[in-house]
């Protein structure tokens, strides 16, 4: 029975790790005033009729802390890339100079910063919901083991271990969101 419990713990940690990775990925999309190529990671470009990630049609670089450049692999794609960035609704306005796209990152107002903090906290809540669902699944597995003959004491210990694992991951989510909030609110 202890091997099965260890498998349940490992599965829980793995699932929670995926939730944490997803949160980190989503938080990189919430911009904090500094230009980073990952800001455009969700942008899709119409590449000859099929939606394609922007990274597959051009190179994204930072010129300085407030400017991004996109160098298209094919010059004819510059207008399509610009359309993709505008359609992504990021609040960015790319300028086409014929060679590349230049994107100025606007300064954030106090109100916009608060909105971004709300968005970061919402992403954190989504991650917590995922972690809690993983906990529920693990506890359901423990209950099925109890029906198969797992002792009452081992059941209680296993549920406590699952709660400890869940608490540690929820603390990591809170830490990530707090770090992002400080990053956003720093001028």
C-alpha cells in the first residue's frame, strides 16, 4: 500500500508542478513596463492562410528597455505580423520601417498597473483552483485505497501529507504572484 501512496504523492507533485509552470508562463505575458520578447509569445500571425506563432515567422529582440523589434524572415510578412500584434490586443502599436517592425512599449499609468496586478492575481487564483482540484483527485484515490483495505491511521496520514504538499504549492503560487505584483508596481 505504501508504494501506491508514494505514487499518489508523486502524481500530485507532478500535476501541481504543471500548474505552477503554467502560472509562470501566464505571468510572463503580463507586462511590467519593461520590453521583453516573451510579451509577444501569444501572438499568432496569418502565414499564408494558417495561424502561426510569431516566433516562427520572425526574430523578436529588445533594442532598449522600452522598445521591441521584430525582424521578419520574409519581408512580405511584415504587414501580417503587424496585424497579428494589433489583433492580439496587447495595447501595442508596431511601426513598419520596411526592414523590421519597431514597437514602443508605452509607460504604464497607475490605473493600468492596478489592472495588471488584478490580472496577475486572477492567474494566481486559476493556478490555486488547479492545485485544489489535484488535491481532490489525490484524496479520492486515497479513499478508494481505503475501500481496498488501507487502515484508518494510514488514510489520515496520507490525507495530511496531501494537504502539506498542497499548502506548499499554494505558498509558491502566492510568492510568484507577490513577486509579479512588486514588479508591476515598481516604476
